[in-house]
């Protein structure tokens, strides 16, 4: 879900220059392009950080699930008289 919305938002941001540049006076187009590039890079950095957060959360949940499975297996073996 997030990846699709991020992709859509990035496409919109990348295509935004096509709407802005034709209406921008020639003497400030370089500045407009630089600002647009900064905006695209900032958005990419934001989404990378958000993606990293989701991956880290997923890894943590997986570790907890594995830990719980090991504890459950240990409890089962103890109940059966094995170690």
C-alpha cells in the first residue's frame, strides 16, 4: 500500500516541473529547476527513511514471533518431560 502511494506521489512530484517550467520566466528557470530538484530529493529522502522504519518494524516483529515460537516449543518439551 505504502509503496504504491509513494510511487504515485513521486511521479506527481517529478512531473510537476513540466507544469511549472513553461510558465516560468527564462531568467529564473535555473532557480526553479534547482528548487524542484531539492524538493524531489527531499521527498525521496523522506520515503527512504519511512521505508527503513517499516522494514525495521517488520524485522522486530519477526524476531519477536521467532522468540515466542522458541519459548512455546521449550514449554511444550518441558511439559512432555524433555528438555
